[in-house]
């Protein structure tokens, strides 16, 4: 996985917004929602958001495309290291 300095901003913002929305819907803190995701699920979501942002998607279209791409994420994507991503997201919630 990329270092924190190499995380694509649009994908990071999209995933962060998604986690904030889900946390609010479930009456959880964003960190609690993040901590509840396995590395595999987080990696799949990340793959989806990176691919959707590369395709130029924004707004609701970004989230919808990212979800579809996450569902079809290749094995190499869901096995990716998520430490830097998890740390960056956690820091953004503080």
C-alpha cells in the first residue's frame, strides 16, 4: 500500500466521507466505525474509491461506483496492507 503521502486525495476524501456517513447512521463515532472494519473490507473499499476517483467520479456517483468496484475488487486489492490508510483516516477523525 502507498505511504500516507501517496494516498490519492479524492479517494481518501470519498472514503472518509463514506465512513462518517455510515458512523452517523449507526450512531457511532467515526473511529469506532473504522475500527469495526476488517483489513480486507477496508482494502476493498479503498480499491473501490481509488478506481472510482481515477474514473473522474464525484459526489454520489463516486460513492456508487466505489461500492460497485469494492464488490468486484481483485484478490490482490483485498490483501493489500492497510496500515497507512487506517492511520491516515484515524488521524482525520481526531
